[in-house]
C-alpha cells in the first residue's frame, strides 16, 4: 500500500518541524510514502521550514492553499496526492514511529470482512507532563462523560465501526473520497471530517477505529484557548447535524437542554433551572473527583472539574449559535442544507 501523508498547516512555525520529523521517522515498510504539506500561505517561517526539510527529503512537497481553510486544504491534498491511499495528520500532531504501520495493518484486518471500508483512524492525547492543564485535559478526554464515547478522545483497546474519524489521525481510500465529492469546503475550518463521514456512510461505506495508533496532539495549552476551540467545534457539529437531519441526536438535545437551563437559571424565571444546574455541577464535581482518584492524580481534581464545566458550556453555546446560523443560511439558500462540492472533484468522480 503506497500512502500519501498530508498535513494541512497555517502559521505552524512552532510545530511543523517536529511533525515532519515524526512522519519521516515512520517504520512503515509495506509500500512507498510521500509527505504533502498544504500551507495556507503562512506569514511566519512555516514555508521556509518545510522547504528546508524538502531539500533534504525528496518525499516532501509543499502545496499552496489560497483559501487558508482546513476543508479546502484537505481537498488540495486529495487532488495532489500521487498514491491511492491518503493519510491525514495535523501540523500540531506528532505521530509515533509505528503510526502508519498500525493504521495500514488495521486497514487490512478490517477490510477482510468489510470490503466497503473507506477509512480507518485512531485517537489522540495531549503531550502529558508538559503542564498540569494538559494532564487534566488528558484525564477529561479519556473519560466516558468527557468524550461521550467518541473514539477521537478516548483510546479503546479494540477495533470498532465509527460514524467518523478525526483527520488528525486517519487513513482513507483516496478513490472513495473522490467518489463522494471530497470534503465540503463550505464548512471552512470545523466539522469537515464529521460531514464527510455522514456522506460516506450514506453511500454505503464504513469507517473503523483502529487501536494503538494514537497521536500526540498539541491541544490548546490553556483553558481560554480550549474553550474557544470547543465553541468552534460546537458550531461545526450543529451545521453538520442540520445538514444531515440529525437534530434528534444526543449532542443536539444535550446542548439545547444545557443552554435553556443556563438561561432559565440566569433569568430566575424557571425555579427548577437553578436546581438542575446545581445538580449538574454537583455530579461533575463528584465524577471528576472519582476520575482523579482512580488515576492517582487527586491534585488534578479541581482542574478536571473546571475543564468539564467550561467545555460543556462552550460546546453547548457553539451548537446553539451554529443551529441559528445554519437555519438562517438554509432559509437563504446558502449552505448548510446544500452540499457544496468542488466542480473539479465532481469531474474526477464521474471519470
């Protein structure tokens, strides 16, 4: 299996060299690999660092992403890749040396019984021990209520079918991605991997989680940046949920219930709202206390509890705003109920 590894980047001077070194160090020997960096016209030294790495490694190529958006960058990788399999990771990720080998081995195991396989992926974790915040964030992500069962946050010991795979850690059949029209560039920087998962499954393809392929992901380094990112993720999920008629899923219902409870508690017009909010906070404190105690990291308890509260608040608000924005766009006939696909990708798919 010859594989193109694609990295979408913008102003990643602090991370891109470490990412490329990790990809170059892969132990993969089952085929050839090439490395694409799709850069959104960075204004820092990202392009210079990639060019320097490319001079010493002919497998590395730099492609331009004038749109400066993630979904568009993934489509550029899809069009520019030379090999039939396309792996994605992000510039702020460091894949372990066995990463690609593990994904390909998992692909081969799953495909024996599931010929309609379109992609496999793994989880991620923050670089532990760099800060107490990241240690606490790692506990949050690898918990049932933290990730709500998502394999993108938790690291399960077994392979299983999933609704989507995060493109910070994924391997796709390039032809299948072309058949469904590539990534939806109208989503910009959030939700493109979730959305294409919906279309792949609608077309009869499968996506699977592969254990043992987790990447080290330099997630947001402080609570404010993390909350802002979760707000953006919430907006992306809301738009995708609207488009694919998933308004009844647990994310949607929980986000709206949370938002309504907060508004009711703030206005004081719904007496039960404050009681529900108090109960929720109490459950979070108890649950996170148990997490920290089981991990033998009791001193992280307050941090983990705050991460839970901030994440749920930011994600819920993002989903509410994303729902409103998506509905307005739908009424105006521009997005999220209309699939926006690249004409060039459509032509490729027809061929």
